[in-house]
């Protein structure tokens, strides 16, 4: 996954570095005390799904990555993708007051196996977002303003509309670190997938979703995206954009069909 210069805080989940002619995935962009390791990163060759680029993160209970870039942020916006599984309740994201997930919890996101629930400074925000399916990619974008509001929006599962959202009072507190993965709770026998994390200080500008089906990453849906998905399916040549058009964690003929359908419907990237 590539670093985006438009972000002011953390800008990437995973990066691919050349190693002896090959590409090796790394979590080196995460500058905190990570419990996830090299074995938790990779791509299809390692059996790890990714949403964008060539690297993804797959973690089970107690494995996570930490970003200590925030510095007492009163306004904090973050977006990430999670590949759901059939699990018990797991905290998949936490922003807290101090480094390495320490201090008071400011933002928490739980995945229950069928819903995403949100807490801001210890208080539930809304009633959560229900109807979440297993084995699907979802994007979650949150905006926290200390002393103001907390909002979150969920999209995914191959759909074209927002799955749900929450909004409510944020309470008061500042963000000093962010933790992503299986932060607390049990994933059971499953591993959850994560990709495409970004965070900013902007109260007004959304990070937004990546363009689904833009397999070659040029921000246009066209015949070249169909070719990129086919090349990955047939030849194992990894697409550099977002080839998992159906957002189910696998690249197959249904993704080719999905990209063709987007093309015929003249879908554009935002």
C-alpha cells in the first residue's frame, strides 16, 4: 500500500519493499509497540487478503499495530478497511490519550460478528451499525471532535450505498495513539483482515473510500481494470489498485464480472 501525502497523521497501513528482486510486505510505518509481526503481513501468496495494493494484514486475538503519530489531537479523523469473519466480539480499533494505546480510551470500535459498535470517551454512540456480513470488506470512517460530535460511516460488502452510520456527543479527550487489529476480545479460530488505514486532523475534509473495482489504481473504471483482474486471476500478477470488486476477500471471475458491470453502468471514481 502506498503512502498518501495528503494525510497529516498516519498515512499507510502496509508497504511493499523490494527485497532481492521480490516485494516484501512490512509494518514498518507503524511506529508503536506492535504485537503483529512479519508473519501477519503479506498478500495472496501468503494467503492474506488485501483491499488495495499488494499487501494486507491478517491478525488473530491479541495481534495489532500501533500508530504513535498523533500528538494530543482534539480533532481526529481515521478511515480503515476490515475484512470480517465469524467471530465473537472484538475491539478492532482504539484511539487513546497516550502512546501505545495507553491512557484513557477516546475512541473504540467493536465488531460483534454481525454489527459494528462505537464508543467515544467510554459512552456508546448511537445503536451501532447492524447487518454486517462475515467474509466481506467494510470501510469505516470516523470523525472525532473533542467537546463536539463523533460520527462514523460504514460502507462495503460490494454494495453501492452506505451500510449505516452513527452520530452523537464525543465527550472530551485528546488522541495520542491509534491501535488497529484484534485489540481486545477473541477472534476464535478466525483471522480478521485490515488494510488502507489513513488518519488526518481535518474536521471538514473526508478521507473517503477507495474506488472499488479500480484494479489498476488509475482512478478510472475501464477495460484496463478488467484486464488487471484477469491477469491476477490467470497469471498471478497482482493488481496495484482495488481488484476485489465484490469485496469478499478473494479475487476470482466474479470480480471480473463486477468490473464489467461497473464499466457498463458508467460508474466513475470520486
